[in-house]
C-alpha cells in the first residue's frame, strides 16, 4: 500500500448544522483483525439524516468525536484471518454508521456485501433502497391496486419507493419541487407527479383522489405530513420514514386536535420506520433489490452533480438539503 494514512470526517460538536460540526482528521490506515476486511471507499452516499447524526439524535448519550457517514462502495484491499468469503480486489458495499465519510474503513466481513462493481448505483441499495423496500413491504403491508403516495419522490429513497410501488401493481402519486424532478418521476413510472411549488398538494389530492390514499411513504414532515394524514383512505397507512423539513431548524410546535381524531374514524394508522430496527430483513431485501436492478426492472437515479474528496462532503450535505438534488447524492473519493 503506497500510503500509510487516510482522511475521515468526524463531528466535534453536536449540532444539526453539518458544516459547523464536521472536521477532517488524518489517521494511520489500520490492519484488519480476525474476521475483518479493510475497504478503500470509492463512493459514499449522502443522506438527509446526516444532520441527525451530527446532532446526536441516534444515541441517548452520544460521545464526541462521532464518525460520520453511512453507506459506501469500495474495494477490499486487505483481509484478516478467518475471512473466507472475500479477498483482495473484491468490490463491496457497506452500510454501517460512521463508515461512509472516510477514505478507508475496517468492517466485519459479514457486513461487507459483495457486488459485481463498486458503483454509486450499488451503494444506494444499502440505505435508500432497503428503507423503501422494507418500509413498504413489511411495515406498510403494501398490496396491489392501491393508491400509494410518495413524498420527496425524486430523492435517494423516494425513487425506490415509487418504482417498488409500481412493480407491485399500484397507482403512484409523488411530490417533488421542480419541473426537472417531475420529468424524472414520469421516467420512473410515477402516475401523478405533483410539483408542490406550482400546485396545491391538498387540492390535488381532494379533487383527484376523493377516496383517499391507501399508503403514504412520507419523509418530509411539517405541513405535508398533515396533508397526507388528512387524505388517508379507510384503513389507510402512513409510513413516517423521516421529517427532513424539520431536521435542521428543529421540530415545529403545532396546536391542533390530537391525531387520533383523524385516524379513528377511518381505522387508519401512522407507522414509524427506522431502518436499524429491521436488520433481520436486510439480506432478503438486498438480494431482491440487486436482482431487480440486474433484470433492468429497477433503475437507480444518481444526481449528476459531482462532489469529490472528503472536503466536499459538507457541500454535498447542504446541496441535498437545498431541495435541488435529483436521485441519490454521492461523494467520490
């Protein structure tokens, strides 16, 4: 190995303002232990929840410094003892918290998923794809011939939700914020893209879907969450996979009747979904997603804007939160 050190991004303070928290540090490249591999990251995925990690929201008592990033795609460059399923040169994807925003990482061999090639498309499966697949299929009890709405539908995980809902034989409604995203959603098979900047979402739903929404994949929060709840059908289910609209500035305080007044009369439900709670489904759903991609039945949109190097990560996170991104935002190392 020609170099002995690598760079990674850590959080040195707890704040949802990613750039304020992030600091680049340099460390010696470690040696893999028994059952471990050393991976040289080639790409890392950017997620809306990166600001939740820097805010310390995923731990009751977070300790600083925090390693940042999650999913990555890379190449195995060293193998520890007792590793039989991987060897040097293999392409893998990983999805461990703290493993993404660094040039090298040590990972248990059982947590490194072999792939034909380390690509941005491959890494998007690990968090974005699994969130959509497991949330819809397991927590959401998605069926066929339902009306499924996806918010932030042109984003990294929304694009998966749109396509998986269509593959299951459903009518899909998707919200987004630009005309370019509307075109992307049409290309992905979305039946009714809604540009919330030029159309009133609540009005569209009430006029075009008077029977309501059977299933909602909701990751924006704020008033859009309220609109989705108000438009649930009888037995409708709303999956709350995040609330990106309130991640940075904090939770909005509202005064209105408690939500059960809206749910009870429809036998409707709101169901939270946090990916790490569903590890037992990871292998099954990962295999299916890669199979669908290999069969050209599932297409992964990667945002064309380039972010190169550890130093570009704060720019990439802010770009994602600007609302301008289309598809998965990726950093290249």
